C-alpha cells in the first residue's frame, strides 16, 4: 500500500453485505475500498486555477489527471479522487495557492463509497439503471456525470485502466451503498445477456 494510504473498513461490509464481488465473463463489480475524496468549491468565478501544478478542468463533465483525478461536477465545483493516499494527506497536499481567490476544500472520504464496473457488459448495466446513454467506443474520453441511478443520485466517472479498458466508477453517499450494490447485482445478469445478444423474449 502506498505511503499515506490507510486501510479502511469496507463500506459494503459495514452495511451488511458479505459477498462484495460479482465476477462474470462480461462484467466485474467491485467495491473500491481505499479511496480519498476531496471536494473543492469556488465562491466566485475563477480563471486558470492551479493546484500544486494541476489545472482544474473548467467544463462540467471534464476530468484531468490520473493520480489523483480531478472531476468537474459543475462550474466552480470539483472532486479530487485518489486511491494512493489518505484524505488527510490529500487535503494538505492540494491547498489552493492563489490567495486573492476564494476556494474552499473539505475531506469527504468517510462520507462516500465507490463501486467499480468493468467488462464489455458494464455500459449495458449503466444504461439499464440510469437515464443517460453510456455507450462507449475506443475514442470515448474520460468524463464524469451526476445522474439518477435507480432511485438515488450517483456521480459517475468513466476512465480507462492501464490496459486502455473502459471503467465506470460510481460514487455514492455511504449510507446508500447497500441499495446501489443490490441494484447492480440484481440487474447484472440481464446486462450480460444484452452484451451477448441473448434476449429473454
């Protein structure tokens, strides 16, 4: 484990879910246990913001960086996500460096959970459970979106792993992770059928 990261208890285990993995030929669903999440919010319009040499993306849905990753949720609001450091370390590292502007930051690590979807059927699972079209091609760039997923609000981050395979990370309030997990696992078989072209009618 990278220095600064702290082993955290599984949010799913704490919610009463003991089987915290779903593996199939076309789909993998896993909780990402060791994440740190920092939320940034500007009090006024800010141009060319830099945090420790990183430019903050200025368009809703844009993402920048890999370690950590910065998601633009809306104009003037971002999430900074890392799987290699603690929330406390992330907060101390990413202090705003321009004193003439106002930017607030706070650690949301303990309040959020992350579930990762991978595999050819992942986009079908996303499309089944939300109102957005998550069709993915080889040229689809990294992006994020806030949407309804079933009956709850979820932040979706699409990115690619080291092999270039598309990955969906779902960020949700910790208290709602049990609902999200149950929904994903219960609808996964149909998503896998859609990927294989096997229709149940």
